[in-house]
C-alpha cells in the first residue's frame, strides 16, 4: 500500500463507502475521473481505499445532492465549504423550500420531530392533515420534498438511523398511495398516458410514487409498475397501457454505466413516438450519453414537460 496512507484500519473499501454514503461505486469512479475527487489510495492489490476524511466529505456531498445541488457544483469542495453550503438552508437548492412562508419551514420540522419520537400514528395523521390542507401537488412539493431533504441532512450528520429513514418513507408511501387512489379520475383521454417504473438495479421507489402523484394532479392516466421491472416487461406494459410517455426514476445510487445501457436498450425497443422521461439527480452525468431521452433533475419539471407534450400533441 502507498506509504503515505494511514493504516488500512482507518480507511474504507469502495464497497464500504457505498454502504456508508449511499453513493454508488460507478458514481464514485466517475467523480474520481471527472473531478479528481474522491482521491482514494490503493492497497497492495490495487484496490481503492478511502481515507475517513474523504468519506466524511462524501456524506456531505450526498446530503447536498439530495437537496438538489449538481455534482459539478459540490464534488471536491473542502469539508468546511460543504458544511457552509448546508448551513445556508434549502433556499438555494433545486428542491428548495420556499422562504417567504415560515409555515412551510415549520411543518416539515414538526413532521421530523414526530419521526424522531417514533410516533407513526402521529406522523401519518399530520401528513394526512397537511395533504388535506394543501392538496396533492403542493403536498408533494412543499411538504414531502423538504421533509426528505431534512431527513437526508440528519442522516448525513449521523443524527438519524437507517430504520428511521425507512420508517418515514413507508409512512409517506402509505399516505401517497391513499391519496392517489382517492384522486379524481384522469382526464377523458388521460393524455399523456404515463407508465412509471424503475430498472431492475434500482432499489428506491418513493420518488416514483411522488412522480405518480404529480402526474395524477395533471390529469394523466398512470400505470405504476413499481420498482425493478425488466426492460422487456416495460415494453409489454407500455403497449398494454398504450403509454405515450414512459417515466423512469433513478436515485443517486443508480450505477451510471448500467443506467445508460438500460436507457439505450429501452429506447431501441419502444416506438419512436413514445417518449422516455428519466428523473434522476445524476442528470448532468447522463446527459451526454443518452439520445431520445428527456432528463428531469427535479419533480417540479413534470408540470412543464406535461405542458410541453400537450402543446406538441395539439
């Protein structure tokens, strides 16, 4: 191992870094090539080893990516700069919590407090009350999104356990599924007709459900297949649903290389008029490698893209 390195005891393998930070191995390698960070050392077998200070930086980078920052803006910044950006709050992020209404700041904090108290009935009740007050679209954008940002920040600071994060996700999913099921029927033609799913290597499905909620608000006819659908089954489902748009959700853990391969495969198998929209925090990384795919880096773009589709279809 490099003689400048501290003892291997104080470093993590790439697999351990992926588990610790929830940043995929492919993403770590891409950042290393593109941004020069992280800068792992190597053991005697040539395997990457990451010093703990770099792992700490990566945790803060993940926190900012979850808040809507682009990798090119934050990857490689010193830890103190990353902390300073985080301390500015959510007002500069793509999933920004509006700062002109303090009730919007307080509400996610109340929900977070209920989560930390493990008060699941209270959390579910508060979420339902917020949904009734705001309506489904505003609930997703103004309550669920900033709450998830708050949870990501707390996790990155080591203040939240994984089980608490999962508990919150499950509770939000329960509320969203109930709201979607009771929403008014789609518009007469339901256009665009939308198929939602993820590729087989994507483990996260909450963003997919949030997207379905926003498409429902737009009056679209939706078929949500959930997570981890093989490409061939997506094609069959798109035909059965007469889908005009296939929407795929990616988390920041999605491997960039396989994501590009899957998108190319799906694009080749779908008829040209069927659009593919990919919601991903890695949009900047995928943009150069995908033809015939619309990349969305935040949920707010759904309204704009639906309006664009409808204008073009007239």
